[in-house]
């Protein structure tokens, strides 16, 4: 009788093992042409080891990233420019203290308006020297006034995308501004755009600029300072799908509150971007995910309408010696425990 019990257990183990092998083979997307059980296990083990190695390489590559700040540098942005200057070191210190494996390259693209001519764009290409970056934005970046409210937003984004050296796997663009681009489609009040109501005078469109951004695998984030950019954000969403918008609005002149919001937003951007890039290795997948607007039903389901399903939770007896861990046949011969 004991022999029959052992035979039944062995048969059950083989059945469970076969089910697991079939599931792993389905996950691998291909079936091993070999027939013996040991060969199938060996084949799947190598396949899984390759997947793990690729995942580790992806993660390590994603932790070296390009971080570009695209900033409206017109007169109304004076307070925000100062906050941006102040928060860089704090963010870098925070990231390094939480994960020293993260390495970043800083870049900057400031934009103003066509009225400002040679001061319209201001570009500082990526550097891994935090001190050089800090020195540049501290000494070189200033607010300059112009005439109308709308700014050369598309020119600034286009310059950041096409004129800067994006080279690392994780590419982050943080755009901060308090005014929309030129063109009626980006705002509802005509007084916001006195000079170029028909759109960008150089022929740039939101579609052409944002598609270049997608092709370069650049992740876009926006820091919202007021409501005048709402229409612009809706236009951008129609083109690239959903993207994070950070609330940088403050009540009155409160540099400390703005500074704290800026730091939290940037830290959040960096860690979420690394996760996205490590899991989805191309912009097509990332932007496809952003286009999916998941609807969450706040109500609890009526559980009586769902059929009840039963199952068994099985586990292996953990190996207790190094020899058993190294034994490639251990899990084939081991029994399951309910």
C-alpha cells in the first residue's frame, strides 16, 4: 500500500511538473524540440537565465540617464528660474543618497520669443559635471522680458530635441513654462497672441516636434505654473497620449513652497522614468502605454455574480544544502507540498 501511495505522489508530481514546464514553454514563446524531461528543463533554465541577464543589463543601462530642463526664460518666469537654479544640487544629493548607482547627465534649453532674436534660445548640452551645470545656470540663465504673452514654446522644445546630444537609455525632458505657444489652437483668448496668431513663424507644429521626441525615446513631463497652458497640454495629449503634469502653482510669492514642489516633482520624474525605460525599452511601447486611459470603477463588484474557482497552492521543499542547490535534477525529483 505504501508503494501505491508513493506511486500516486510521484504521478501527481510529474503532472504538476509537466504543467509548469508547459507554462514556461508558452512564456518563452517557443517549444523545445528535445523530448526528454531533463533536456526540456535544461533548455528552459538557459532560456530563463538569458532573460534574467537581459533584464539586468536593461536595468543597469536605464540607471544612466539624460535629464534636460526646458525652461521658459521670459520675465514672468523670474521666480521659477531662481527656484530651478536652487533645487539642482538638492535633487542630485537626494538621488545619490538613495541609490549611488544612478548616474545622470544634465542639460538645459531655455527659450524666450522671436522678439528676443539672438536671445531667443539658450542651449547648454549635456554634461555629467554637476558643478559645470550649476555654474552655467547660475551665471548665464536670466529672465528677459518681451511684448506678448505667447512664447516660442515649440522652438524651445524642438531645439532641446534636435540640437542636444541625447545618448543614454533613459531620456527625460522636464518642461516648465507659464505661457502657451503661438497659434490660436493653443489658447482661447486672442490677447494672448498679438504677433503670430496663425502659429509658429518658422513652420514648426506640435505634431512635428512631438513626433521627433517620440522617435528619440524622450519621456516628456510638464511643470504647470498657471492655467494658461491647459489648452496646450490638451493638444499635446492628443498627439502623444497621457503624460505626467506636476503642479508647481503657488499662492503669491512663495519661493520656498515652489522650491519644495520642484524638488519632489524632479525626484518623482527620475525614478518613474528609470522604471519605464527598464521595463519598456522603446518609445513605441512607452507612448502606447501612455495612450491607454484606464477607467477605474470605484464600486465594489457584486461577488455573487462571479463563479467561484478553486485551486491548490503548491510549493517545493527548499533545498537545505549547497549540493542540493547546485543539483540540476533537484527540482525535478522533489515533491510538492500543499
